[in-house]
C-alpha cells in the first residue's frame, strides 16, 4: 500500500510540476530600439548602470537617459567617475539623486519626484540581485507608479549586476563593443581598484552569448508595467 501511494505522489508531481517545467523553453529575442522611443536606466550606485547596461547604451546612446540614486559614499570622486563613464558611453543626460548609500528604501518621497512620463522602457537592477539597494528599486518604482503618471505601454527591463537573470527574454548583441564596455566600467576607478568588475561581467556576457552563438550579449527580463506591478506586489505580500 505504501509503495502504491509513493508511486501516485511521484506521478502527480511529474504531471503537475516537472513536465510543465521542462516544457518551458524561453528563447531570448533581440531587443531592438524603436524609433522615437526613450529609455531610462536607474542605477542604485555609480557603476551599476555600466555593469548592467554599458553595451546597449553605447550602441544606442541617443535613446537613453541615466539616473543614479546615490553617490556611493564619496560624492565628488564617484560623481566624476560617473560623468566620465557616461561621456564615454555617449549619454548626454545623466543625473544623480544623491540619496544615502544602503538606505534608499527609506526615501520614497525623493524617489517620487522622478518624472518618468516620457519613457517607454525603464531599466532597473534585477529584483533578486544580491544587494538591498538593488532590490529596493523595484519597491520604490512600484510605489511611484501609483500616481499613474506614466505611459500606458511602459515596460520595465531588469538588468544584471550581482545576480544572473534566470530566464531572460531579450538580448542585445554587444560583440562589437566589448572593449568599450570594459573601458566604461573601468572609469569607476574607485570601485575597480579592489574588484575586477569589467572582466567578471564580460565573462557573464560571453557566457550569455552561447544562447545565440554570439561573442557576447547583455540579457534583460522585460515586463509590461501591469505585470511588473502584480509580480512585485505579490513578492512584497508574501514576505
């Protein structure tokens, strides 16, 4: 009898969980900017935007604005590094909100002052990224969206910094700008002095390139704004 029930439980798990799971086969498609669109990259700290998005930004700089939420404990040095990196990437509009490092979750009011009404896609760090400021951006943005002041077709794109995205739906071929991405990241000298961020993230980008038989790609998970709100709301409620 016991053996029978074990087999029944196994069969149930197989049918309800395993079979649907292995049937999932997300094949990333190329992210190609549409003429007239405008994108915003939100970086918790100076260098996050370069690690996660330097490739796509240097390929399509005219589409991007960048907003950095903190100055990362050293206002003058990291601002200068950020400006150098964004100049090299070709970004003309880069601002810093100057929130305190590691405490941005407590600054919803300041975050709400960000005007996102003109943007078609907002790029933010992956919700499961292993840094509390990175996770906080999703929560801050969720609350900001409650004012309804955004485009109906708004998309939220997650980028990779500290954690790889499990099943990215989009990629950008950065094979021709690998060295430029390294140079952009290395503008953040105060950070790369102790950690070789450039080579490490290019390693991830190169591994990601296997998905499409390319030398290197940046990967993103892109959500409709309504899906983003539902997912983040559920994550907060569950925790």
